[in-house]
């Protein structure tokens, strides 16, 4: 199947007015990054934000897979490129029809005539090109309202593009265009999906994972590393902060009311994440919380836990249920890793009857009784955090350790 170029379309970033050039520069960087494995492919930019990829013999299938990981890209179309000449356009239109998986019963021609000096008007081109197609395909009919195939012909000054397919991209904003945030990454299904949504809205994320070695195994740690690598396919690289949490968990079990362990544990996690955010110049915390899904995610608990942090807490999945989240996890490639049966620290020391409606005053009073050790334990956890810079598909020991 011949594909000369891929036409790119952008969504919300095109509405950014005076800031649009900044968003365009960021998406250009991301497109060039994902196309690095295709050295012959070249990104071309034109005025008014138009961009396309010249494949120059590279595999369209590989380019399609790569472009599907570029946030800010609304859709793209594989196209045949030819010169702005009527005979050449007719040949390209027939070629585009012939390469369809099956011959349709109905079609229409949609012409965009950027080159106003082209000798035929738009309406005339619809008639001429449509008639040319009908001559070569028996039984084919024109349907301008609901055609099986909409064949687009875009005539510019130096070239013409012909295409019929529009492949959806991730949409959203270019990665990093809206700042940096810390993703609280467990080993479960939800938090990686929340991280994907955060990146889609233009946030560059850094992952924070709490482990309780030796109660949690090295396999559980590796699981989170693999999840981070999966997310890094959309970002190029992601920092993963591994926080030792064993001491805090065991001391909470020894010193606080059993039904408040989860609430107090989560508040400590938020405080640690916020301190890491200050070091990394991040402006928000992202979680995979879904309202009512578990005891710590009731509205009352989310209110009490969230007050431990002064940074905004973003919860992309807050109104979604598992039946909505699982297909998204499968789509972005994290589901098979998330369901591996390796425990994380959130499954340890879970009380039989955790509080679902905690009182903020009671929780703060509990924390006051722990003033002699909790702030110092949080500081030590931050200081002992190890940070890895993870890249996709890099299974070697070359991850950078900070």
C-alpha cells in the first residue's frame, strides 16, 4: 500500500491564540522524538500550523504506531502526494480507491482548493473527479450525505494530497505544555491510567511509589518499574521516585487507632509526595482515586486525606468505575502488568473495618500525638527516596540513579 505522506491535525492547541506557537513547538519536539526510529521520515511544517510527515520509504505502519503516542495530535491521514495537475490528480484518486480494503458501494469527493489559481473551480472538480471514478468502478454510486468512503483531494500550490482515512490520535495538549505533576503510582490498574490522562492534558509527570520492603518483594518493585516504562512510551522518559515506607507503616500500626490507619497512611504519603514535588518543581499531585471504590476513596476520606497537601490534587478517574477504567488500561498497555499478583504497601496492615467517614479533627488530634516521630519519619523517607530515570523498552541496568 503506497503512502507518501501523513497529514497531521491538532485539536485544542489550535485555539491557543498568541500562545499557539509555544504549543506547536512542543508538539514538534514530541513528533520528532517518536519518529527517531524512522530516520528517513521527515516532519514538514507550513504556515497556519499545518504539518505533515514525509515517509521517504519508511513503514507507514510503524509511523502510525509512533504517532498514536503523541499527545495533542487529534488525528492523522495517510495520503498519496502528487503534483497539482488534473491528470496526475485523476491517477491519484483511482490509486486511492484501488487501495481500499474492499470496493465500497457509495462514495463522494471532497475537494479543498488552497491553490486558487488551479484551472478548475471546486464544484467543477467534484463533478470531474467523481465522474472519473465512476467510469472505472462498476456499480459505484455517489452519496454526498452518508458515503462509505469520503475521498479527500487537497490541492496546494506545489503539491496535491489524496486520502480517505482519518486515524484518531490521543488528542489533548502537547506533553509538558501545562507544567509538571507528581503521580502517586501504585501497582494497581487505576493510577497508570490516571497518569496517562494527566499527560494527555499536557502535564509532564514524575511517578512516586511507596514500598514496604521486606513486606513487599522485589517483584512488586519491578512491577512498578515496568508500569513506569509503559507510561514512558508516551513521554520518552519518566522519573520514578521509590519511597521507603516500612517504618511509617509499622509505627502507625503501633501508635494510632486501627480504623484510621489507612487515612493516616495516605496523609503521610501526600506529605511526602508534596515535599518531593517541591524539589522537582511540580505544581500538582495526581492520583488514581475513584469515588467510592475503596474505603479510603469515600468523599469523606478523600476530603480528610487531601487536606494534608497544599498542592492541587488532580483525580482524573474520580467519577469512573472499573468497567470504564479497565478498557483504558488495556488500550494504553498497562493492564497486563497491573494485574500481576505482586503485593504493594497499600495492601499491608489493612484493618478489618477501616473508617469511611473520618473526622478531620480526630485525625489531626491523632497526628498531634505522633508529633514526636511522624514529621522526622516523613523527612527521612524523603531523604532515603531513590530516583530512577526510566525509558521505554530499556530492560538493562542503565537506568540512571539519582
